[in-house]
């Protein structure tokens, strides 16, 4: 049986997909190797052990989340447009809720999320300040909505609900 050669990033991507589909318990060498049709040897070629693999997954997600904030800072458009786009971007990321679920059992993941949330909150605070909304509670509410709306599943369209909240915040300013 011929096995495909995988890169370190291939394993990380496969792990991210499994995290979304099955949760953190799926981030183990043998079941993941079976899922992607290769051997555990390939896994251990790229990672010392499962905790090192999980750290790589966390680092990959965190780097991309920080990059999203940096990219949002460089975007053009009004502050309102940028706020809505940023919300939509976060709400469309299926990995975010998966990491938050994992964080309930992992202090390492919780710390990574806390750092990302701090950057996101700073960005939201600055955007809202540019719109004349200076109460920091509004930025916290926006971040809370971005975290919580995906948890509602089929009860609401998260992007529409976020836009409605932004409409209300702007109407109250």
C-alpha cells in the first residue's frame, strides 16, 4: 500500500478539519493517520508527539487570527464598513467555535484565545471610537456577540444578527 507524503502543514490542516468535525479528542496520531490515509510514522516525522502537534495547531490558528486583525487594520472603507466586514469574517470562521470548545478543557488553548480576543477587542474598540461610540461596554458586547452568535446554530443567522446589533449601537450613539 502506497502512502502519500504529507507536509507538516498538511497534518495541521487535517487536524483543524477534525477539530471542527469531531472536537479536540480527534487530535491523535493514529485516528488522524487513518483518516488521511497514511501512517503514524509520517505524523512522528513532523511532530515529536501529540502535544507538540496540538501546540502547532494552536499556533497556526492564533497566527491566522492575529493576521486577520492586521489585515483588517489595513482595509479601506468607512469604520462602519470595516466593523461589519470584521464581524462577518469572524462569524464565518468555523474554527473559532471549535477552539473555544477545546479551551474549556485546555488552559493552553484558553490562553491563546485570550490573546486573540484582546487584539480583537482593541480593534473593535478603536473602530467604535471612530464611529463616536466611546463606551467600552459596546466593544465588549460586539466581541461577545461574535463569540456567542455561532453557538445559536439554526436559531439565527449570525451575520444578520450582528449587523442588527451594529445598527442598534450606531443608532444609540
